[in-house]
């Protein structure tokens, strides 16, 4: 009996998704690669390069340059934004290192501040 439902994927078969239907073969390959990228560092770097080119080639395009700079600023903010829980966890981890490693070595700088 033939199995119904989603077609079976083989390890070498390209992944097909919602957007792949609207893409050509090269774009599907790019999509596959992009799926594995975590973070926005590549996008920030690319936009910085494009902004540099824009300033050099079209110095009069101030409005477009400002839009690019604003987009970069938002991405950088997103990149470095951490939640309150992450801040608390980081603070606790640093305090633990200071109390368990630094204190026994006689290094007490900052211990009071970290306990607050």
C-alpha cells in the first residue's frame, strides 16, 4: 500500500518549504544556507558595506543613507539586546566565579557590588 502524506526526504534532497515554491533553484540553495545562520552579524556587515558604497557613489542620497544607518542601528540594538532574565543570570554567574574562584585566591574586588 502506498504511503500518503508528505513525501519522504532523502539526506541529499533539497529541503522544500513554504517559500521555496516562489524561488528558483539557486535561491532555494541560498535559502537552505540561510536557514543555518544564527544571529544578524552577517546582515550588519553587509549593510555597513552597502552604506559605505552608497556614501561614496551617491553622496547626495542623504535620506537613503539615513535609512540604511537607522536599519544598521536597529540590527545592532537587536544583536546586543538581552532580556532581564539573561542579565540576572549573567550577574549570578559572574558573582559565582568571583566567590568560588577569586575569593579563595585572595581577590575580593567587586564582591560586595555583585551581591546586591
